[in-house]
């Protein structure tokens, strides 16, 4: 089959698998790009806004185009991550920075070797050259996937074991001895441990009279995405790794471990003061807000107010790496709400970091703020607001 036929066959296979959905804007975008074929020039955002979303002139919304293109790209990537490619290894891709579908995974047809008399060794030499190139390419790929990017190099080079700390939240029970069926679990931001609960029971006995430590904490779901991204990097670096909850962290652990925090800003516990003491940012009135100390600019997540509706919202992820006073390397991968953590996790382990972030990480201690556009919990688009040295 030729390229066009393979492309069309794979397009139909993706439709049958309902990858772009049965209807809606995502399906319309997929169908429009598929109709243009595998060798079409990259469309413009304006073209897509007009032809797919029926927006003209001042009504055209580039952000909407970028979000839906990102969603379609992610749908295709997730499909091929979980399923085999089509005939001949055919895969349909939507390359980053390109608004056109491409056919990938299909080997180019071999050239006809008939009609080369008098050159019996040509094919042998060509085959040997191709074999060497293939080996070099494989070694390059292995080297690229094995070597960490600039964010991870100090941890990979360190002799210390790594402690991965997950931001968790302490729960206590409120047990009514007269009506136990009305007992409940409570998350109180003043109470991060059994010791906090005991102190408040002594200070405010009327309010915490029925409170009881039940040995429970919980983790945000997005922590799983963070661990999924981080653990393969540490495995390739052959690091000795221990995973604990933030509520189990003790100050002297920084004397023995390098530390990676994965979680929400509100779950840092003991780490919060150390992380933000040397940062150009500070936490606002709530953990949904970060404020630049020098300019006063604020970045506030609106996930909590818009999560339940189908509208787009913004969340913010915070990444920083520095050397603690104990000599420990400390890397923080955090966000205001869950969408930011889900969005930043694959970015920081990619072979190529976003513009500016790699340079900042190369220079030593750094911090970065990334805006993640979400919709009903899904991370759809991201933009680096800044990547800079820590003050």
C-alpha cells in the first residue's frame, strides 16, 4: 500500500476505536485534518478557527485552537501507548508545533537494485554503512533515554540515596459517643498530625472534644502522575529510592538523603518554610495563590471554582531545585491544584525541557512557574511563565 492508502486505513481504524470521539469539536478537528491528508502543509491557527470552529475575525480564539490540538495530540499518543500500530507499523501523529496529521512508523520502500553490473560490492558496503548508522542511532537513543536532563543531573551525580516525599493530608475522626452513626472524617488545615490534634484538644477542648486520631491520611490523585514520571528517571540513574508521605518526614532526614517533593503546595508540611525561604515567590492568602516577592504579581488557580463545569481554567505548577544547608539536593515538583501537578510531571522528565527551563537548571539553583490550562481535571496546554535562578 502507498502512503496515502496506509494513512486512510489508519484514520478509519482510529475512528472505529473512537479515539477522537464520535462527535464534538475534537472529532471535527480530527476529520478536518484527516481530510487534508498526510502530506499537507501545516494549517494555521486562524484556518482551524474558521474552518473547524466556525470563528471569524475578532471571534477567532487561538487559545481554543491550541487546547483542542493539544487534546487531540494527547489522545493519539495515549492510544498508541496502549495499542499496537496499524498495518506495516503505521501510526498517525500530530507533531508538536505542527497543525497537520502525519503518518509515522512506516518504512520507506526499498530501491530497486537491478541494473548495477560491475559493482558487486556496492550493496555490501551500503548495507554495512546502514548497519553502522543503525547501531549509532540505537546508541544515541539509549544514551538520550538514560541520561537525565539538566534538572536531574545533580541528583544523578550525588552519592546520597533519594527520598521521594509525597504531599499528604492528615484526617481525624469526630466520634459522637451518643450517635456513632453520625461520626465523620475531617480534614482541618490546622491539623497535620496526631501531635497537632493533641495540642488543639488541649488548647480548644470544646471544639475538639470528640476528635480522635484514626491513623488516616490521603494523597491527591495527581501524585500518581508525578510518581509515574519521576520513578523511571531515578531507576535509570540507578538511585536507591525510598518513598514516604510528607507527614512522616523528619528534619534529620536531610542529613542523609537527597529529597524530591511531589505534591500540592498545601501538602509540603515541614518543607514549606525551607522551600520558600529562599524563593522569589511566597504563598498568598491560600495555597491557590503564589505571589512574586519583588513585583507583587499574583498567580491564582481557578480550578476549584471551575472544575465541575466544561469551561477552561488555569492552574499553576512550581518547580525548584537547590542545595539545602545540609548539602542535600532538594527538588520540588508542586502545584496549586491537581491539574498543574498532572501537567508538569511529564514536562520535567522530558529529554528536551521547555525554552528557558533547561538553561536555568544548567546554571545551578533555579525555580520555574508554569501555567497549565485545564478542563474538568484534564491538563490540556502549558506555558512557562518564567524560569530563573533562585535569589
